[in-house]
C-alpha cells in the first residue's frame, strides 16, 4: 500500500516538472524569434510599411525633319473626392462656392447641377468619388486652388491620379506611319514600334513609406533610381509635303471611287522618305482613313510599271541594245504557249516598233518579245537579274508588317513537289504579272534610276536625340552603287521621259509646270475567289490596280514619287486617267513650295541683306536695351516696328520702320514669330526650315512683292 504522503509528494514533483518543461519551451521560442526568425519578421513588417513605386519615364517625342512636333506625350489626370477627409461643417459652408468654381472650369454642369452631383457622392459615402477625368495639368492646377480643394489631400479631400496620353499635334497626318506602342498589351506598329527601345526610356524606382491616413511619402534609399526619359526621333518627313501628298491621294481616291491607295515621296539623293500616305475606304463612314499600310504591306501585281525592271535586266544582259532597235510585235495578239497576249491599243506600223516605243506606248507584246528572245533558253538568268535589283526580298525598313515580295524562280516547287514555273511565266512576269511587290519596292527601283543608277535604302528617321545631344545619326544607306551601267541608266531615263512627252501619260502632263519622267501601270485586280474574271457588282466591269511612278524635275531629279490606286470604280480605270493626275498634283505643288523657289535666279537664298536694315519690335528692343543699361536714341514716335542702327562710337539709334505692302522687308536676324507676323500681313506666303532666328531669306529685301509670292526662310539657333 502506497503511503499517501509519498503519493502527494510525487504528484507535486510531476507538476513542477511539467511547468519547468513549458517554461523552457517558451524561453526557447523567444530565443528563436529573436535570432533565426528576426529578419523574416522585420521584412514582413517593412512590407506593410514600405513599398517600391515605379517612376514612369516620359516617352520621347517624334519630330519632322524641319523641327515640327509630330508625336508627344502629355500628362492627364483623373480627380476624385474623399468626403471623409473634409470636415462636414466646413464642407457645408463652402460647397456653394466650390460649385461655382467647378462650373466655371467645367461648364458641362451649372452650379446647381454640380451641387446635386456632390450631394449624390456624399449620400453614397464614397471615399473615391469621381469628379473629373482626363484633365490637363493647367486644369488640375486651377482645381487645386479652389475652395475646399486648396486644403490638400487630408483636409480638402482631393485625390489625384496621373496618367499619360500620346498626342499627335497634326492629328491624322502620317498617323499610320507614326504608329503606336502599348507596353501593357505588347502592341507595337509604325515608328513608335520600330524605335520603341529609344522612345520608351527607362523607368525609375522610389522607396516610399506609409504615413497616417493611408498616404505614402518618399524615403531615401540606395536602390532609388531616377526615371530616364525616352530619346527623341527626328524623322525624314516634311510636314508641308506630307500634307500635299495626303491631300492629293485623298482627292484621287475620292474622284475615282477607289477602295484604297498610297502615295510616297522620296528624296532622290538620300532615299529619305519625305512623305507617305495610306488611305482606305471606311465603308461605315464613307470616308478615306489610314486603316492599312498599303505602301509597305500591300503586295500586288504592279502591271506595266514592272516593265522598267525588265528593261534594266535586258540592258544588263545586252548592253548593245539601242533605243532605236526594231521589235516585231505583229499586228494582232501573240500566243505564248497556251495563252495569248495583246496590247491595249495599236501603235506599231506594220507590226514593227522600236525599243523606245515599247516603253512609251507600254507594249505588253514588245516587252514579252524582248524578254523571251533573250531569256527563253535560260529564264533563271532573267529572274536572277530581278533578284540583283533586290525585288525578291524585304527592304528592311524595320516597320512591322512589311510584306515579303514574291518573285518566283524556275527552280521553285510547291510543298508537294510540283513546279511553280510554267511555260507562260517568263512573258507574263516581264509585264508585271505572276510577281508580287510592294509600292515601296517599286519606288526604290525608280529612285535608283533617277539617281543615276545608285539605289538608296528608304529611311524614315535621320537622327536620335537626347535633349540637344545626338545619340545616333542615320546617314543615307546605299543598297547598290550601280544597278546598271551609266549608259543603260541614261537609256531608261530617256524611255521614261518619252512616256510623258509622247506616250501613255502625254495627255495628263501636257501642260505640267514641272518636267516629269515616269511610267504608267494598269493591272487586273485578282480576286481570291473569282480570280481575274471578277466583275464588280453594279459597274459590270473588271477592277484594276493602277500605278504611276517616276521623278521630277527630269534634268536634275530632286524627288521620286509613286501613286498607287486599288480598285477604282469611277468612269476611268487605267493608270493614265487614275494615278497619273494624282502624281501630277503632288509634283506641281511640291515644285511650287520646294523646287521652284530655288530654281528662280531672282529667288536664290541671300545672306547679305544690305538693302534694308533689320526690323525689330519696338517694345521688345527697348526692354532689351534698357536691361543692358545701354544709351540709345529712340526716334520712333509710336510705331510697333523699328530699325536699329549702331554708329562707330557705339551710339544706338532706333527709328520707326517704314513697311510697305509692295516692298519685301529684311527679316534676317528676326525671331520667326515676328517674321511670320510681318510677312503674312503683307500677303507673302511663308515656308521655313530649321529652328531659331532667320539666317537667310529667299526674296531680296527691297524688291517689289509679286502676286502670290512665297518666301523661304532658313532658321538657325
């Protein structure tokens, strides 16, 4: 039998032992928390009190070649109201004044409506009540000065969320080529996409700490980095030329009731694209809009404009072929294997014509006869000649969506081993069928002909800038020094001039103010279902793709240009009546604004403007001289404009400027704003390039102003 005393003692020891074990466990846990788990717990605490915010970089701007802003990023703000943060008595006393101020800034609601609007938000007890969306920084600053709001976030209840929007100051002008970049969706196209790595910049990081009322404040940290704004693009585009090209294309498509089209203007010597327009018919609105990049993405059968490519290959193969060489094309259709070929009109007496006339009159039979005669035994040599011109591969502009051309080779086969080449491939390829190229590729070829055989790569950007510093410069790129011999190029230039003087474009350019060389091209539209037999419902005839491509002026080519129109449904269907007039409109307007000025001896740029003293604003000059504590004589009675003269002893004299509506003033040295003001009031049209003050002017100071005169001003900083 166990002694009760002993039993009680044993139970007591057991309790003490268990308490001791529990105490030891608690002490051990405290030690673990203070040592092993300390960093992790501190990190969790910091995560609740700290966070890293992204400092968004501002996207770089896009400028035209003459310094005009084409795309920029502007900040926008959404504003919300937190009723809980504002003292209810203070709110009631000042809400009427706030509503009057809001109605003045945002008149879509009158004061009574704004009061009802705020009352609705208060009734909902909304702490994030939307009161203004997409407002500008100037509007935000005004709002922040309003009664109630001027007390800030914690007492005034105003909550501001910043965002950015990409803006095109010239609206739809060249918008498709400028493009878009959406980082969140991974959506890029146009220049915005091609040069995104330059434009987007680099975001920064900022450590922030939570404070009372849920707000956050910046905190110094070694990991903080400033945002680096994106670089600026300087494009090759000229705003005025872009406007001319887009307007001419829109007119051409509208008159001819076409489906879509494009027009490209290129600088001959450099390959820089000065203007590019793409327009397609929006069937819902009935208007032509930039919906599709026809110039780079549209792969089409070009028709007769491709005959020039055939001529280059022929002359490279047979340099002795002369323009007067006779070609027997017969008096009727010619049969090639199982297909017959004919010309649209008869012109060869007795079926005999010259090589020159083959191109001038756009003879399908003549071109096919020449090509088959020289390459029937070895058609691969003809195709290799086209490949040497780069017509079988992308130009490599970097723009998303550029199409791959199709120039098949006699050795090409389908996936199942069937030959793609047929007995009629050679003659039909020679006249622009069974080939698919883009308008940009065709223009690149014709530009090379205008440039004496030197093929330049089309480019859209000339420079990358970071502030005032040049990061990268894109010099002209030569794709081929000689696509043909100088003699061959001269022959082809003569052919193209003949097309306009005597050939298929004679009527369209008969009285053109600038000499043009070029080629017409009309090709049947190929429908995916009905093929070439397709007839447009309602007009009862086939549809065509028409092209006119060439250059001007012919003696010293400055610009090459292509106008391509797809599926014209109007009265005219051939290139001479559809695309050529659009080309002419572009050529004449470009000549008037860019070339004619330079060619007139009386309008050459002048640096020495000694005929008249410099004119400045009276008020501006007085303030400037006064700020320098200069001693000067002011003889200007009350005029807005004065001339400033300095004597040998340094004495400055201001006299009232004598401005006449009939006499060209001297604007060299003037700020461009002042120069434009004076010249426009005199009825002189203005064209300027560069930035800063006027360095040179094209019209002589002191000369009589002619009707519709245009003055070109060159600016320098």
